C-alpha cells in the first residue's frame, strides 16, 4: 500500500473504508532519519490506515517509495524535489520551535483519531535526536499505543501487563525512562520479581527469552521493552 510513484486514493477514502472493517485507526509515522530495511516494517505498512511524515521524514519516505497522506512540521528539512513528488499529499504547517517535529506529528495524529502507530526513523542519526524521540514516544505512549521499528529490533513502552511471542534465545532489553515499579517477568533468563528501574540508575540490558511466550508486568510507571530480530545481538 502507498508504494511507488503512482496516484493513490484520497486519504479520507482510505481511512473511511478501513474503519468500516475495524475500530482501531492505525498509522505509520516517519521521522527524519534513515529508515530500516523495508522487510522490517512491511507488515505494519500494509495494516496502516494513514501514513504521516514528520517534516524531513518525507525525504526518507520518498526515497523508500512511500507516499504519505500528510507531512507535518515547519518544512525546513523537506527538499523541493520531495515537495514536487508529494504534490498530492497534504502539508500541515506547524511552525512552533518549542516542539520537535515528531511531537508535532504525534499531536496531529491524535487530532486525526489515530489510536495505534508504528514509528520509523526515530533511532538513526544523531544521538541527541534519538534520546529526544524516545522521550517523546514515552510521553505519548499513554495517549495511544506506540511501537518503533529499526534494523535491529522493535520496541514499545508498556504501562501494565504485556505478553508477546518470542523465540528461545531472543534478546529482550528493558529500560525505564523515568521510574518504573513492580516489574515482574516470566519467560526471561534473568527474571525480575517486583523490581524497580529508574533512568541512569539501573536497567535490564540484553536479557534473554527462555520460552516462546514472555510476560512482563509493570505496576507503576512505564517501561521500554526492546526485542531484537532473529540474527541480531
């Protein structure tokens, strides 16, 4: 869906036809950093009702053959060539210099009723941008279900119970970007029982799945769970 340089249906038609089949509005959000290999996010792309780029993320989308319905930001990073290619996209001007483009884009997604989003291009490039993007992701993770994908794995913030399929030996890392309490895990090599984690105090880097089903419970706060793809690590 939305691949190639041809015309595509109106974003409103896309959204309305999909909503008739399911209740949750899903989005792909593309930030201004190199995208992972397309095979990593193809499934999420096919399930997306709408694609939204954060400013210069539009350049990376065009390079990957992806045509977003919306581009959000002050457009200081979007090239003229990209603007020409995306002549059918809607450019939503958000000029504030007090909010990064990823934050503006997530705000716009909420306004459009998006309930679940996959973020691409938030972990490549400059280190300060990566930290900022993950902080923004944590901030919005209570307002919508968010995940991110890169070439090494996939991550998401959780706030309660989270169970997922894994493979034995898969590396699973846990981080608290603020403070998380009451952390209990099942199916990991180094189990946690009612533990706490706090930014710059402790972490759960490179734990390992010992079962095909892993469960993580957080009683208070939020926890970032990052799972590596097969062959990584």
